[in-house]
């Protein structure tokens, strides 16, 4: 009776409808992932059977071994690791440094230039592809990792600057004033006070940078020509061909390459949520 009485109220029906929408949305969002994992464990001839079976019979774990040896995935994984690590270092260092300048250093036109930085987020990446390719080809950087890493040493991205700036503005100014009394300059305050306190926001930036670097497909496809320099994202595309595609091995390789992103997110989930929440406390 209390449950029925609660449902009869407008609040009860609203909560029930919200729960239904969330459940349906969760099912729709997880369905492709479940299908990928299920297909990675099926025999090749049973991947597209209808009606589809979520639980494979038989379960073929050898697909993962075959997928890792069907293509030189150890080379793809090494290339991806190098690119991602360089991008992580560049983004964390340069974006935090720029964010500290916009948050704490007073200079003429600070708000204007910060608005210009934010305005760059509205420029689609496809608009910059041709001029970027022309610049890197003139520098003879094509078929190297330089176009995929060097640009991130110049600011680290407008979104990362915005995220860290918002977090730096939540740190009390009294801490910086006390450090200045002790003889610290802005560089020392940035390195010894701001960066240790910004661990949640930095973790958020690291996660975003890792996901973007790991999943980047357009950049490597545009600038890399040699197969021995392909990252994982482009390496997965080599499973497909005009004549024949091993869908079972492609799904197994895709599942295996998704695991690092899932592991990184769950290991840093607490800092990620904390960083996203705290960066919105102060404008």
C-alpha cells in the first residue's frame, strides 16, 4: 500500500519514468560493447548468425591469441605508447602552466586572450587538417611522430587550459601570498603549491589526454605512411580489406585494445569525479 500510494503521487511516477529512461539508455549504450565482446568469442562463421546469440557456443578464447599474432600488434602497441606518453607529458606541463598564468598572473588583456583561447574550441578539426598538413609537409615531418606530439607542447589544448584554470581559481590566494612572503616567485608557487594541490584536476586531464591519444585515428592516418609506425587505432583498420575481413579477430583485437582505457578510468575514477566537480565551483 505505501508503494502504491507513492506511485500514485506525481513524484513517484516521475521517478519511475526517469528510472525507465535511464535503464533503456544504459541498455542502448552497452549493447554495442556487449556485441563486440560476444563476437570476439565466437567462431568466424557464427559472428553474423540470425537471430544473434549473446552467449557464444562454443566460446573460443583462441581468437585473442590469433588476433594479436595476425597483425604485428606489438609494434602498434609500442607506437601508441610512445605517442600517448609524449602527449601526456606535453599536455600536463604546458596546459597547467598556461592555466596558472590565466588564473593567477595579472597582465594586460588577460581575459581577452583567455577568450581567444576558448574561441579556438569552436574551430572544427577538419578545418585545420589541410593547413596543418601543408605546414608539417614543409617541415618534412610527414611519416614521423612529430605532428602527433610536438603541437601539444604549445598549450596542451584549450579545454585542458580551461579545466585547470577553473581549478586553480578555487585555491585560496592566501597560500600564494604566504609563499611570496617566504621568498617564492611565481614559478616556485606553480611548481610547489599549485601542482600538488591540483592532483584531482590533473588526473582528469591525464584521463582525457590518454583517451584522446589512444583513440586518435585521423591524425595517424593523415600523417603516417609506414605500417611499422601505425598506432593501435590505425592497426585495427588493417583487419579490413576489400575482399575479406576477419570480423572475429577484429572484434577480439578491439576488445583487447579497449581494456587499457577501462583500466585507466577505473583506477583514477575517484580523482576524475573529484576533479570534474571541483573545477565548476568558481568562475
